[in-house]
C-alpha cells in the first residue's frame, strides 16, 4: 500500500504565539482508517487543517499524494482540494442555500453537468436521513441535521482522502453509528479516512482503524506504527 | 464553469446589505447622470455660442444724413454679397433695431434727434476672412464701424464658459464619488459574502471561478441600481426640459441635449458596471491571493 | 419544592409546516436537574427555545417563575431572560470580542459595575481551563474552547434556570465530566438545570437527575413523574 | 447602562462594511456641502442684486447743448440731495460713462457728433419713493429719462434667479440622496451586526439598550465620515474661492459665502448624524419589536 500523506518534523505556529503543533512525523497509508483523539485544544483541528491545505506549516515537510504540499504553487491547490473531502468542526454550510444545494456544491465546483447531480445528491440525502428536508436552509435545521448535511457534502465526491473533524458531536449514538458506517463504506471503496473525535465509543466500531493521539501539540506514537506504517504492518 | 449555471445564481445571497448597495448605486448614478447632462448642455451651449459668434460681423454706419447712410448700406451689401467668404449679408430691420436699442436708450431716444445708425449683419463662411471684409467695407464707407460678435458678447461668453467649467468640475466630482462608491460597494460586497467565498475556496474552486461568480453579482447590482438611477435622471431631465420650454427662458433655452449626449448618458450605467466588475474581480483575486 | 416551569398542552409549529412539538405537558421543579435526550431532529432544541423565550408556542400554556410566559408583555421579557442562562447548541459567541468580554457580556447587560466584573470572569475562565486564552477571540479558539466559553457565559450570572443544549459535544470525556460538575455545583446552589445531550454516559454522573425523552416532538413520560413531579416524589 | 461604558464600545465590530459606509457618508456629505454652498451663494447673489437694484434710479439727460445739460444736472442734484428719501445723488463720472458705453457704441461714437447724455445715480432709502422722485425730476427737466435699475437689469436678474433655483434644486436632490444613503447605511449596519444584536437580545438586553449601542455606532460613523467629507468640501470651496478671486471673474465674484452660510455648512454633518441616529434607532426598535 502506498503512502498518501507524509509529515516530517512539521511544526505549526499561529502568528507569534508558541508552537501549537511540534515535531509531527507520521505517515498515512492510502486506504486506511484513522481515528484522531486528544483533549480539547490539543491541536487536532490544527493538524487536520494542515492536511486539507487550509494552513501552511511553519516548518517541516508535508507530502500529499506523493507531492510536496508546502511548496505547491497556488494554482494547483484547487485540484488537490477536490481530492479531499472535509467535514468541518463548525459545519460551514452556506446559510442561504438549501440542503440539496449545499450537498451539490462540490459537484458543481468540479464542473459536473447539472443532470448528473440530482441523483447522487438525493441518494446522499436519503443516506443521512434528511430526504424530507431537501429544500430546508441550514438555519432551519437542527444541529444534528446540519452536521449530517456537512458530512454528505464531504463524501459526495468520493474523495481520495476524507477528513472529518468531530463529525458526530451533535447526533445521537444510533445516527453516529450510521454515519460511521458511511465512512466505513467509503473507506472500503478506497478512501483514506481520518476522523477526529472525542467519542471513544466510536473507536471500537472500526476494528481495523489506527489510533492517532495528540497531546499538547505532539503526536503520541508508542508503537512507532505511525512513523513507519509498513514496518508495523509487517510486524503484525 | 461554475458561474454559468442557474443553480449557482443562488450562491451569493441577495442579502439586505446588497440591496442597500443597489439603491446607493441608483442614487449615485442619478446624480452622475444629472451632472453629466448639465456638463454636456453647458458645453454644447458654449460651442454653439462660439460657432455663432466666430463667423459673424456687424457693420454699423453712424451717419446723421439718412440718405448718405442708406446709400452706404446699399453699396456695402452689393459689394459683400458676391464674395465667396460671405454666406449672407443683410441690413438689420430698422424696427427690430429700434426694439433692440430701446432698453438702452429709451423710447425718448429713438424719435429724438439721435441719429439712428444702420446695421448690416454679415455671416462669414470662414472666421479668418473677417479682416479682409473689414478692409473692403472701410474702402466703401470709411465712417463704418465693424464689430465682430465675439467682441460684443465676450463677457456673456466668459460667463457661460465659467458655468461650463463649473459644470465640468461637478461632473468630475460626482463621477469620482460614484466611482468610489462603486469600489466601496464591491469591497463591502466581498465582505458580506466572505464566508461563502471561504467555503467555495476550501471546496476547491479556483480563484477565477470565485471571482467570476462574485463579479457577476456586483455587475448585476450595479447595472440594476444604475439603470434605475439613470432612468429616474432621464425622466427628471425631460421634465426639467419641458418646464424650461414652458417658461421660455431665453438663455437657458439654448442649453439642450443632442442625441449624442443622450447616448452618452445612457452609456453611463454600463460604464460604471464595467468598472465595478473590474474592481470586484481585482478585489476578490487580491483577497484570495493572500490566503492559501 | 415549587414548580419553576409548567407546560400545558403546548404545541409548536414553524411557519406552515407540521407541528414540530405536540401535546407537551410537564412540570419542572425548582432546583432539580433534568437531562433531555432524543434522536437528532426530535425537537430538543425547539423545546428549549420555548423555555428560554426565543420562541412562542403556537398553542398551549407555559408558566415560567409562576407567571404566564405566553402573554407576557415584551417589556418584561428581558427581566425574565436575565434569570435564565443558556448554552446555545451553536455557541453564539460574539466573534470580535475576547473570551473575557464574551463571558462578561451578561454581567454588563445586567448593569454590573465594571470593577465587580473582573474577578468572577477570571474565576470562570479558570474553571473552564481557559485562563491562558483570556484575550483570544472565538475564531482563534478550538471548538471545545468555544464551547467552554459559551458555558462560562451561561453560568456566570448564577441564573435561576440553566438551559444547556448539547454542551459537551465538542469536548473530551474528562472535560465533559468537569463541566457537568460545574452544572452540578450550580444546581446545588439552587439553579434548576436542563441539559439536552446525546451523550448517554453523562446521565449516570448525576444520579438524582430526572430524564426527559423526546421522540418525534412528543415527550415520553412513562412514569408520569414529569407530569406530576410531586406525586412521583411522594411515591418514591 | 450598557451603552455608557468603555468595554461596550467593542461590542459592535468595526468591520469593513462599516468602514465602507463611513467613506460613502464622507462622499455624500462632500457633495451635499458643495451643493449647499452653491445654493447659498447664488441665493445671496440674488438677494444682493435685489437690494442693490430696488432702491436705485438713474436719471438721464439727453440734451445736445452741453451747457443746458450741465445746468439741468446741477439743478436736479441740488433738488434731490436734501430730501429724506434720497440717500445719495451724484452725477456719474463722464469718463466712466464713456467707458461703460464703449462696447455698445464703439470708440467712434464717443468723440463724434453723438450727444453724450449725462447721468445721475440716485440711491433711495425706500424703493417706494421712486415715483415721487420721478415727478420732482420731471418738474426740473422735462426731457429727463428715469430708469429704475430693476428694469434695466431685469434679464440678468432673471438669469441669476434661474441659476439660484437650479442650485436650490441641486441641494434638494443631493441632500435627499444623502438622506437615503444615511438611512440605507443605518439599515445595512443593522444587518452587519444582526448576530451580535441577536445575542444581546437573548442575554436579556432591553430594546433600548441595544438601540442605544447601535445608534451610537451609526452616529460615530456618520459623524466621522461626514466631518471628513465636510472638511474636504470646505477646503475645496476655499480653493475655488481663491481661484475666483485670482481670476477676478466679475459675475461669479459677487457670489460669496457669509459667515452664517459657513455656519450652516458646518452644521450639516451634525444634522445628518442626528438623522442617521434617529433612523438607526427606529430601525433597531422596529426590527427587535418584530421578534419575541
Ligand atoms: N487561528 C488561531 N490563532 C491562534 N490560536 C489558535 C488558532 N486556532 C487554534 N488556536 C489554538 O491552538 C490550540 C489548538 O487548537 P485546535 O483547534 O487544533 O484544537 P483541537 O484539538 O481541535 O480542540 P477541540 O477538540 O476543542 O476542537 C488551541 O489552544 C487554540 O486556541
Ligand atoms: N426555524 C425552523 N424552521 C423550520 N423547521 C425547523 C426550524 N428549527 C427546527 N426545525 C425543524 O424542527 C425539527 C426539530 O428540530 P430541533 O432543532 O428541535 O431538533 P433537536 O432535537 O435539537 O435535534 P439535534 O439533536 O439534531 O439538535 C427538525 O426537523 C428541524 O429541521
Ligand atoms: Mg477542533
Ligand atoms: Mg438541537
């Protein structure tokens, strides 16, 4: 299996403050499933931001899809971003667009013809249990409903990497499991999945998943399997 | 492309701030069109005055003896008419002359001993011929006085030119103000849609896709607002025009708009729309360029 | 113990849609602790909105602090609202105010002198573990940090009723327990607490707490203890 | 009260949209002050012309015999001077008269046989006395012609009055536009701060608390923007004034601003600030009143 993401000695500093992330060195295997945990403020979202190219590291090397993501010219970023699906911790839905149009947004950005959009979007709405809210705008949706729209938007393009930041914080355990099942299906189709979560019970649902634990801006890697995934695999 | 399809029209919200900007555009274009109309009209008036004056002379014969006077007049007209540089030469009607002079000399002055001068209006094809004509006239009647109209009406012309200058200044001021408002509107519109732009950016839209979406919205706002403002201004101008006609105000009456002027006025919302579009594009590209 | 909240046959309809909440009849005892659960979209937030006076019911009677809250004149609403602390599901922090100023907001709204504000706000910041983020603005805070600021703002005035909508969805289990402890302390000082949550593990932490379960816009009350709390109490 | 304390100043964000509005206010007040200055100046000019004209007469003696003419002049002046309704009566200097008439009659006309009339300027304390004075003068010199200046300058006065009317219309237009912009700014500012207002509302702020906070922000924006615009306009006016003085343009020269006019101009940003404040207050109270 190839390495889809590689961090080497990566550090991140916001403005002139202290380093929020330090000495991150790890490798994500293509097609694997990762859970990221850590206390609130540990740096999970910050790490994910580096991953989905919303932030440049202040030091270190990041390789994405086999290319150096730090020195990538701006013009190539949109192409990279379209290969990554993101569930933002604060959803970031467009408030005046309907649920349907929010989910359809990545397809339209990618230039998919309008007549090919309807079917997958409706299918996705059914998956997250919001078929009857197709035309509702986000402010009229419940917290959990908004979160599900955000998830639907992230997965609709079948991205190569799916990054989900606390994707089940606002839904009930049954729905959480259902959503996790969605991520798992996507993963089986080849998508590399990274889910940051506080819900430790989710972890047991995906037995194959690998754990990443952030503490105080550093990645704990007691077994060394994050640093050297193939070695660990061989050992297992 | 994302910007070309119907569902994308909804991407940028038709918020209240947007609507406020649309009305402000309407107001600014209303003022700009009025200022431009004033500028064009006074400029046209100045030009009309110039072309009227430049090629005209008045020959004045001040002569106590009416018979001598009339003979001189006939001789001069006979000499002038055949010349190619003279378009027309004719004695000014005596009654009209009396009427013209009346406020200056009073009724008493006319039928009294005052020798009534004769006047000949000469219309030249080329203003440069004035000196030759003057020499010709003096050869026939040495006592004749020759006035180029330009000289007579110099103070009036100066005043109208000052007005035209002021109107021009007003146009520049109002147009600059409108330009600024359009630029500010483009910037503040970007602000209103900041979150949407951010989302599109993160979903992998190219800068040009986002800019196109945004500049189209600004273009629509400016065009709609500007069209309303321009229509109101044109209606207002037509109303004012009818009022002036009704009053028959002489000096202001000369101040009219030609078809070309109306065309310029009609083009103004388009011009400002183009400017707003470019400003919006540059603002978006600049703002996006600063982020990853 | 007095009844602080009383719902009688309350229904809520958004616009011309179907009823989101129907036939709600229950009583909350002053000083009690309530957990509200239910699937995503069941109507928890909608019920809480009725409670914290962000929404009028389309039918029924609501009594709050012993007064009819439905026909209350607008001029008296601010007074009522100051007696209720709310943790909104979407936080609703003021983005350009510092963490300190966000927490101080209810005190300032209530007209507390500036020199009496500093101490309680700093104490509160320490409680939620954000002493070192005092001057940070919400957009530069992590999801969990924002949530804690929202909680601090809700409890700083020691309200008579505390309404918390999914207050631990973005924090780790340890922090969740710590925050729950904060609610419990407040409850012991006399505040009636209502917490809507999907985290069923929280429920076991407050043994005295009463459960409210919403399903499809209706309140399940198998024991009748919500309808008639004092009867239930006497029976217990 | 919440609005009175320092930390609350930060409550409403000094966002970019706000800053754009501040600049738009500056631009609108710049234009309004210029329009008002034009209106005030032309109005003052009309009034000055009126007061100049109403109480002035010119007595003209057209008389071929210079001696008879001079005697009549002396007699008339002697008769007029002692009368209470006459402030001043003096013969117009012959050289100046020649100069005045020159463009109309030409240099030739002056030293020729044309009888040069004598003129007496009479300045009355009350315009109503004109008829009595006329009778008196005719009693002394029956051939005298009497012109009230009002009659002489009627066309000029009409023209300037038209200008004043147009300037007044411009003031009304620009001031209305500014009013609209201020109202729109208040509304769009409310929109910018909608979320903050909502939070304050839910935390138990009274409507008046929120409105006060908000109206203060709008007042500051309008006052700052307006002050900048007004200062620029005043600087511009002073510059224009100096240019006019330098050119010595006669007609425009009479158009000046008195201290009271400057005071009115200085008050304009305050007036618009007051209006914006009231508009903001009503907008906020209206918007809040519609929610629970
Ligand atoms: N834009 C920013 N500027 C400054 N500091 C920031 C910024 N974003 C995050 N931080 C700080 O960096 C630290 C890590 O934040 P991050 O959002 O990565 O945490 P997290 O692990 O996602 O926490 P949570 O579980 O609460 O979401 C926090 O202390 C946060 O306050
Ligand atoms: N303003 C609104 N207009 C129309 N429908 C609404 C509005 N607010 C909520 N709803 C709908 O009412 C239902 C209940 O919403 P509510 O927010 O109360 O759910 P909830 O129990 O809080 O869910 P969650 O756990 O996901 O937050 C949902 O289906 C939602 O879409
Ligand atoms: Mg986070
Ligand atoms: Mg909810």
